[in-house]
C-alpha cells in the first residue's frame, strides 16, 4: 500500500504485478479506481460550458456517449486529461485524475458557473469506480446483469443493475484491453467488488482465477504498453496536446475553448518538442527523470530531453518508455541515448503502441 493522490492505494495484491498484468491481458483483472474524481455540470447551457473547458468536440456527443479529451489553460498547457460522459443534454459528468480533483473543480467552476449559469457538483466522495478489464471482462460483468451490456459500444455507457447494484457501465478503460468502468454509489462498492470477485472465481482455476484484483503497479505497466499518457509524468500544464501526441483530441472548429488560440498558433508553427516512444536496444531500464543525451554536444547542452515513463515490458519483450525530445530528434527509427544512472543505454524510437490488443 502507498499514498496516491491522498488515498491509500495497493501497488499490488498477493498475486504480484506480473501475474496481475498477465491476467488482464489473457483473462480479466479488476481495479478499484474510486480515487478518481467526478464532476457534474448541469443546466440548460451545460454543453456550452463543457465545450468551453475541453478541446474535443462536445457537439458530436449524444446521450450515453463518452469522449476522451483534455482541458487546457490559456497557453495551451494541459490542465488535465479526462473523459466526458453525456447523461443528458443538460447533464454531463467529467471523470478527473485523483491528484487534480481540487484544482480541476476550481478551474471548472471559475470558467463556467457564472458565465453559463450552470451548477457544478463534486460527486467524487459519493461515487465509487471499479474497472474490470481483459478479454473475459465483458462476459463476466454481463453475467451479473439482465441488461445487454455486451451491446454497449466502445466509449458509450448505459445504466444497469449489476449484481443488484445500480451502475453506470462505461465501455472505457486504461489498460489497452476491452472492459468496463463501473460507477456506483460509494456505499455499494464493496458489495459490487465482492460479487465480481466471486463470479470471477468461478470462471477460472485455483492456479489461474478468472478475475484477479490488480493494483497500481499493473495499472501502470498495462497503460504504458498501450501508450496511454499518465498525468504528472507524460503530460501536465507545461505540455501541450500537440507536443504530447494528443493533437487528435484538439478540434479548433468545435468552439471557443480555453487555449484555442495558443494551440492554433502552435499547430501553425509546429511544436518544438515531442513525446516519443522508445524501446531499449541495450541492457537497462529507463526510469522517469532519466536524461536523454546527445554526446556529440558539450557541457550542459548534452542533455536534450528527459524520460517521463519507463518500465520492463511484460507483454512486450523489451524495456519501453516515453520521453520528450526536441523535434529534430523525434523521427521514428532514430536512435537516442539515455543516461541510466551514469551508464549510456541505446534506445530506438518506435511508432504507435508498444502492445496492440488482438481483435
């Protein structure tokens, strides 16, 4: 157990990180992610308020749809990355990163309440969130409900009773696998968790349970293999969506969102640095904070970038990582050098995800 975003969180259960990771890739894993925040925006102009906050296009949303996006400050830096859920035309929920809840809520309120005449509520303490992820996740969760949960499309959600607990079942996740994130009343979370665990136990064997509880360690290795950014490591208020490879969530024609002008200018000029993915070609593991160096340079100029995430792949047979480098170093296939605690280690820049789920 460790402190994380003001919560006591499990790094791993007795199964260990590697087995938890492999269970998600091959069967199913379950994560208590109730530390995430939930903000609701309600009112006649709720859609306008959400559009003011986010870079993606709220106009494309319909009831029951979800949208991955970022909120930016005036200079184009990322305030947070989040998922927006449209429950009704006048009712939106935004799921926030745990370490950013207080900051994000203040940002949301300051930029929407008086301007659009809406009500912003913090539902974080009242809401629990349980993620069930993996190839068997949809069937496992569906087996506890009379609703046709398998019919929910990716990045959509529906309200349903699961094991007798009223949930908002969203076909979203942070592992690179299929599955659900189940939002329910906090006081019912333990009941839902135990019901899922019991159902999962009947789907496997003593050696390989059908559903394994998973901690932060496996959550991190899974998301990194799927090349999903972690706020505070890979993105923050000093990095822009274009630098972070998230330009696809920026829709300048959607509306006058915060940071739009700065992002338009950066797109026209081109970002000066870029978040790149790499695999280690030598021996070593690149950890967050390690320097990316160019030994042909002299003095302080030798450091050209930094590693933001790194680990030994579990489903990927290589040490992998992410980091920022100047744009001239960011070509796919380019070789970079990482200073791993005083030892130079070679790495190669790669395109796309390190791990790709098979359909």
